[in-house]
C-alpha cells in the first residue's frame, strides 16, 4: 500500500503533510537534474521554453535566467494544484512581467498553441504519464519543427523505485507497469514524431544521471498511429468496457463502505444512471432532511466528471433551483478540478461538505449568497423551512405513498435507512473528514476540492494544521505514508547528530548505554559497535510503535544475543531500574517531551551517579521549525531544557558548538549527581 501511495504523491503532490515532504524530496533529489536539463537544452535568449511537471519551480528559476531576450518566454505545466501554486509563488515576479506563464493541467490538455515551443525539458516525470504515446503526441503538437526536448533522470533510483512498486503500482490503474523503462519511453517518442532519440550518461558533482534527447520533426514527417474505423471501434469498445468495469467497482465500494450519511445505487440496472441520497448534517439547516441527487455518467467517464444535480429542492447559495451544483470537482480543468483519479464517492462526500460549509464567494444563487453573508439568521430560517417542506415531508411521503412496485419501494426505503444510519455521527465525521481531506497524506482523491474546502474551512488554516501534524509526526511517527517519509527524513538529517552524540558520550566497552527516542535505529547501530565487553549493554526507548518495530528489525541480531533491549514506552514510564545506566544520549528529542522536568527526573532516576548525558541538535534548524509553530510553547529552547536538567539533579550542564563534515551542530552535556 505504501509504495502505491508514494508513487501517487511523487507523480502529483497534494495539499498534505505528505505532499509537503515530497517537495522536500524534490529539493534534495531533483535540483541537479533540473539544472542540467536546462543546461543541456541549450536555451537561447529569445526561445519559448516549456517545462513539464515543474514541481516547486527549481527548473523554472534556472531557465528564466537564460531567457533575457524580448521574445523569450517560459511556460510551465504541472498536474498538481499544490505544485502549481507553489511554483506560482516562487515565480511571482516573472509572471507579473509576462515572462513566465504557468498552467495547472494534465499533459494531453495543456492549453498551448501548436508549433510555438522551441525547447522542452522535464525531470523524473514521464513515468507518471497515464499514456506515454498520448503524452508524446501532446508534446510534439506544441513544438516547432526542429525543436529539442531533454529528459533527465537517475536510472539507478528509478530502478529501485520500480522494484518496490512505487512506479508500477496496480497495473489495472492509471499507469502501465513498464512505462518507467527508458526504452519504452524512447519508443513512444519515436512513434509520435520525434527523431534522433538517444540516451546518454552524464555526471555532475559526483552524481551520475541520464539524459534522453529527442528532436521534433515536421508534421508531414511525423509518424502517428493511423485511426481507421476498425481501430476506432476497438478503442471505443475498450473504453466502454473500462468504464463499465470501473463503475461496477465504485458501486460495490459504495455499497460495502459508503461514506457516512451517503448512499448511492443504480436505477433499474442502468450503469450510466444513478441516484444518491445525502443526509443533512447535524447543526446545519439541513438537519433531519434526506436529499436525493440524480447522477448521469458520461461516455468518457472517468475522463469527464459525472453530471450531478439535486432532485430534492434545497436552499443553498451554491445550488440553483434546477438542482445544479457549483463545485470545482464537477468541472474539467482549467476552471474545474476534476481528475480521472476521483470517483463518485469522493464527489458525493465533497457535496456533503459543501452543504455543511457553503462557499458564498462562488455562488449560483446571488440572493442566497448575499443572505448568507449579511443576514445569516434569515438564510438559516429559510433553509430550515425548505428542508422541512421538501426534504423531510417528501421522504415521509415516499415511504407511505410511493406509486412504484413494492420491490422498488423496499429498495428505496432501504437506501434511506442506509443513509440515515450514520446520521448521529455525521457532524463529527464531517469535521474529521474535512481536515482529513485537506491535510492527511493518504487520501489523494479528495485533494482537488481543496480550493473550495480551504475557503469553507477557514477555521482550519493549512499552515497551522500542517505545522501541528508535522510536529506530531516528528515526535511520534506512525504507521502511515507520512510516518514512512518522516523516517526517511530522520535517516537523512539525524545521522550526523546520532553518530556524534555516540562519539561525545565516550562509551566504554562494558558500559550500559541508553538512547532516548531512538527512531529508526541509526544511533543504536553506532553505539552497539562500541559495547564489545561482556557486560556492555544497550537500551533503547521510543514512544512510537512504528519506530520501535523498525529499530527492532535493524537491531535483530544484537537483540537475539542479548546485547540490545528496546522498549516502546514514554519517557516517564520507561521500565528501567534505578542507578543502572552509565551513558545517555538523544538527538532532536527533548522538544517533544510533554513535561521537561518530568522527563529530566525520569532520566536522572535511571542513571548512575556521575553518569553522562549528551543531547545533540542543530539549533538553526530547530529555530526554523519553531518559527512554524511545530513545537508547543517554549520548551524547544535549549536554555529552558538546560534549566530543567539543573533543577532535577544534573550538574555541569553546558552547550558547546561542534562541527562535523562542514555541518555545525550543538551538543548539550550534563552529569547526574545523586
């Protein structure tokens, strides 16, 4: 499951903690690729240049510096709304001067005129295209004859990612299992009008990467797959079968695990006509009502959104008298946010959220929107009245006087009961789901609703939610995609701190050593190599079950020999006897303790008199994190921590600057007295 989620986030980062962490991965891993793709493109001052999958905008920044001519222009296209907004912010000045234009669009539908682009470049991008040939044709369409394209990648990293199914995913989904292979990509380019397609090895700053070059030829010389009636019929048949198969899966999922307060079913066995019902949320003017919706599935679904409208009249600024709904998820880009990865369930849940939190800034009914903004009591009164008249009475009438057959009547009643069954918990679920939609790194399907949802949920600002979530995950990583990425973050950022904390402890072969907040086990591995005496023993304590199991796996051999013992426990309750530990070390840890003094007392309790503790941190990084409100209060400050140590039985408490491999960090020393 995790590899598939990683693949989706790498291909299309979202407004989520995971998406934010993925941007950090881009910054670390893509920067050299982006810079070299620009360099190899041989950009001239008056060129029109296109970057595909521009991400946070590193490549855009480099390319824009070369387009110094009056006619020089830079275009960026990315499928991720999050990346589009991040790059727009980064390139704000160039956009305002008209030198840069960014589109949030998929590759096939990018709104760029034919024969207008001189150079194209992209990095770590093509493996996420749903259809390589369709993507290649779309690029060829916009390029001038003789235009060049450069693709950069690190093949060794790509192969590793493919081996753990990050790039292949479920082959029934939107990616082909072999599309990551360079030869498959190059074959697609050759078949769609590119010539001189070749791959070369390159090296920059001791990093080896690959560059794939391609030149666009004239339209008359381009080789496209012929579209005859036979092929068209086969394609149409395949699309129809895929559509039916997907709809069946969606309906099965809706039946087995419907969203709270939502139900959906087919009308008389027709796969393209559905009905749904949504229960009005508690503490909203629609409470107690059951609202029926009509759903029509277009022939090109899921490449076009379903058509939905309310059959039950509803008084709402974003829903008109004909039941039409103003919602980004029901419209195609660039005006809308529909994507093939969405489904009926997520759209219905988004409508449910819209009912609870109207968006008066994008109304269909201007008069109702004005009431909502400036006379909310009147709006609530009218909305409740409409609910009573139409949603409550109509549903009662359906149960009593439905003119359809008894079988259909029973079915409809069952659907109503199914929708109402979750009514009691709907409001609580709505709040949780709303924040989950916005900020959880695991539900990628809902993210395109963010533009509306962020306006609707202004009491849950993105920065605050992300900060809180980052802080919680850094302090106690969980079994989740976010937790997995945080563990990678630890491995990259904490390694030098862990190794130096061990070194500064001056561990002797027969010491008993304790690491607090051991994380994936980097410090444990370094310390265990020094405890070569018969009495040497290493203890690890971590509050995260995920980190405990990860470290247990890394230290499996030492644990089996009795040299290492790991506990999944909080600091205050760690099951270690008094006066048994010689050395203690921890890195980037104390700021997550609920109570510094309680933690200091717990450590002091287990340490031998004269025992030494070393705390390693990078203060500059800690200050940056604290500025984003990821820590609570002032407990992150070293002086607060050191004061807590002194008040709980530690002496010679001091902080020193240390340098290792050009990295400056801080080490806090303390000696236990009894």
